[in-house]
């Protein structure tokens, strides 16, 4: 990897690729990751773009394709991973039924939610919205040469933090990466949690904005979470539009 002052980001033109399904991992009771081999396909992406994944044999009222952020990092060779909230949609059932060696069609890379490791970054994730941030944090950690990164991550319960042990391990080794968790519905899960509770609020964000030097602020989550958080950033905290990046996971209510 180049140095911190390296070359500007070059985005690959989207294409059509055949990925081979490798394996799935249950990240939390409601989310799973799906890993695909990109070996020999020439697929390249930037941290952290998305793909449109088309499954074979799907009878779904909304069709055989969905868009997913990549939760893998370009520093992980020959692999593309997506992390998905499990639902009963025919598409998700078919995704979960893939067997190793099966081929799927991927269109991409798409999206311009691009991590710039030369600038300080404040990541704000609601639930499944952590997906691209896992890729960005892994990328920052693997490249080593990056400005400070803070992730504020909210989930319904302590069991719903995807990638927690990996993220904690990365933050333990890299003093320029910090992760702060908050549980929004602590009573619901029955899981012990002694950390912060409630949504990511203006006070918490303000503290991080004061610690960092004019960070780029990224917000990713369901439309409800992302709109509410962007309102707070713009109206209550006065974050400049030029410093804001966001992605709405359309397709989820709330
Ligand atoms: C840029 C981007 C990145 C994303 N990244 C992720 C990710 O990393 N992980 C993840 O889990 N999800 C992600 N999503 C959301 C994902 O594409 C799916 O929309 C979501 O997973 C729901 O799919 P489903 O099959 O469970 O739901 P379904 O209920 O079957 O919905 C499927 C699709 O139909 C549409 N739809 C459903 N109901 C209606 C309605 N009443 N009117 C109009 N349209 C409707 C939705 O827009 C959705 O695209 C992303 C979306 C975008 C746009």
C-alpha cells in the first residue's frame, strides 16, 4: 500500500462478474456474512463500495437482485463479502441456501461511499449499517498508514453487534482506531450490558467532533436511522454538508 499522502482514489468502472460462493457465517442472531471468491475475475473495488448481487433460481416479487455494501476490504485478496440482515424474503432465503462452489452474478462495484485514509473519520452505524465500516476499518488497519478513525455503533442488544470481537481486537492494537458501542433496547434481549444505552445522541457525537480534526462524518443505516442522524448532524451540530457522507439501506423500514 502507498503512503498516507499517496495517489488519489481511482474508481473502477462497474462490470459483470461471476463469483463463486465460499461460505456463510452467522454474525449475530439476525445477521449473516456471505463470502465469495473473486479469484481470476479481475474484480477490483475501493474501500468500501457495494455490489448488486443476482442469485440464480429466485422467485421473488422484487426480483433476483439486491444491492449490498461490501463488508470485506480491498486488502483481503480474492474475496468479496457482504453482511446481510436475515429476513424471510425469497431472495434472502435463496442467499442462505447457496452451497459452496455455486456461482452468482455480481454487478459492480457501485457506490461512492469512499473511505479516505488521509482524513480523520467519524463513522456512525445503526445495526446492519456497520457493514461498510467493517470493511473500512479493516482496510485502515491493514494499510497501517491512516488518520484517526472513530466508530459510533448502535444495536438493539449486546448480541446484535456484528464483528465486535474483530473490531475490538483491531482497536486494541491500533491507537488511531476507537470503537464506542451503545445498546438501544437493553431490556429486550436479557443480555448483560454495562456499556452506554440509548441512541447515538448529539452529546456523544459532539464529544467526538471536538476530539477529531474536521473529520469526514459517515452515516450508514436504515432510512429512519440515517435521516434522523443526518438531521442531528446538520441542524444541531452544524456539520458542513461537504464533510458528510451517507448511505441509506433502502429496503428496510424504520
Ligand atoms: C447502497 C445500498 C447498500 C445496501 N447495503 C446493504 C447491506 O450491506 N446489508 C443489508 O442487509 N442490506 C443492504 N441494503 C438493503 C438491501 O439492498 C435490501 O433492500 C434489503 O436487504 C431488504 O431486502 P429483503 O429481500 O430482505 O426485503 P424485501 O422486503 O423483499 O424488499 C426487497 C426490495 O423491494 C423493495 N420494496 C419492498 N417493499 C416495497 C414497497 N412497499 N414499495 C416499494 N419498494 C418496496 C425494497 O426497496 C427492496 O429493495 C443496501 C441497500 C442499498 C441501496
